[in-house]
C-alpha cells in the first residue's frame, strides 16, 4: 500500500455520509411529505434510536432535507431542539 492510499483511506470518512444518515434523511422527507410535522417525526423511535441530538441537527443542515422541508420550517425546528 502506498502512502497516498494510506492517507486517502484514513480520511475517507470526510465528506461521506453513512447509510444510516441517508436512510434517516429519506425517512424524514417521506414522512413529512405524508403530512406529519417535522418535530413529531424527529421524536419517532426510528430516529431517536439511530441518531444523537447532534446528528439530528446535522441532518437538518443537509441540502436535500432543507429543500424538501423548506428552510423556514427547518430553522423553526432547530430552535425547538
């Protein structure tokens, strides 16, 4: 293994999203499209069992979540957390 490969592997987590984070984002977007309030979705066991409060805040900063939920709604939800 070359030094370049070792460095690339050591920092591969930067900028990448986990499958869990992807699934949670899809869940939040899908449930919101079904008409559920965001705060209620974030309190679901599916979300709380898989994410820390910090991860939920990071989830709300994702461009796809911001676009689907609306920036104003996301900002209001962040203040409630």
